[in-house]
């Protein structure tokens, strides 16, 4: 009979619901020493984990792959992925556990980071890499902030965690490039992100982006689906809606002015497009956001 991998909250604690907190930090030795330095295979339904091995060694079973862990390793474990660990008694490091849906994904390349957190990763930090010291220092600051005596400043926690995910995803892409893996798609996604940012107001067809990247439309859609889980049309629509929401919240432009600024010749079509994508008209969105901000402002007084 096939053995079922148990689902836990944090390591050995069974969990049937989301915990009240959204991020947790503790030393690897503090937890694993209770279990004779071995964490049995398990998985988490809603949690994303980052392990940083500063010293010592260990082994990680992630899915069906066995990884040797040494000083300078970072391990990224997405939700619903089975994993187990065995550490040496001299291990020094930390484990961060966060609710996946709360992860800050608005990095320089959000689509890349979103794709990054979907797959288990083992990143061996190169001490000669220009970002290694910054990344490890940020991890240390993140751990300190989470465990602060008077409670964490969550703005800093999210900022630190966003930096970690952005730098780690970039490093993984670079490492895959050096190893000759299929990094070209990652580079194309990065270039695509730049192209969309520069041209989304022009409402250019998908063929334009494919031509700029030197690939077919079919290949481009295949790449975006694999890397981001979305089609090209999804990405273009999301970019327009995202900018429209920012304009509605942070400017006094009318919906008609925003429509023209976003390249729509017909403001009525912009309103229908926005409603189709968000479920509410630009006016409804603006009114609800203003009411929400006013409510938060009153609550803070």
C-alpha cells in the first residue's frame, strides 16, 4: 500500500486551517534537535519555506530528488511539495515559513518571481557573487525583524522578503544559464517584461512581441504559460488594468482621461474592458478604494 505523506503546519504540528500569523522564523538547530536532527518527510498545504544553511551540512529530500546541503545553501520549498531533512548536529541556519498567498511578489520582475516560488529550488550561494553578501545580510535582518521583542514591523518584513525572493530568482536564472539549462526562456520573459512596460499603451498585437523576441507567437504563448501560468493576452490585459487602477487611485484624472492615456480611442470601450477584467467599472473601483482608504485613515486616528 502506498504510504501517504502527512501534511503539517510547521514541521510536526498537524494543521487543518491557516495559522493566525503569516510568517515565522526560527533556527534550524532549535527545531531539528528535538527530532534527533531528522525531519520526516511531510508537506504544507498553504506554506512556503526558505532554509538558509550557514554552517554544517545535511541532506534534503524534496519530492523525489535528494540534495546534499552544505554551508551557503538556500532551499526553497513551495506549498504542497513533500520534503524531509537530515542535518548534522553542528548545523547553523534558519528556516523561514510564510503563508504563500502573503508573499510579496512585486519585485523588479514579478512574473519571474511568481514562477520561481512554484518550483522547489536549492541555490548554492557563490561567495564571489556581487549579491551574495547583500542577500545573506537581508536574510539575517529578516529573521531579526520577525523575532523582534516588540513585534515585527511588517512593512520591513515584506520589503526584506521581497528582496530575498527577487535576488534569489535572479541568481537561479544566472546559475541555470551557466549550467546550460533552458535559461533562454527566462531571459525572454525578462525581456518581454521590459517590452510590455514600454509598449502596453500602444495596444500592439502579440505578433509584435514575438517578432521582437525572435520567436513565433505559438512559442511565445508556450513560454509565457510555462513561466507565468498566463497567456500573452493575459499579461497585456493585466498590465493595462494594473496601470488603470494606479491612475484611478493616485491621480485625479477622469476615467475618460485615463482611457486616452492608456491608448484607448473609445472611453466607453475602456470602461467595458475594465469591468470585464475586474468585475466593476472604473468609477465603482475608485469609489470603493477611496472609501477603503478613508476607513483605514479613521481607524488609525
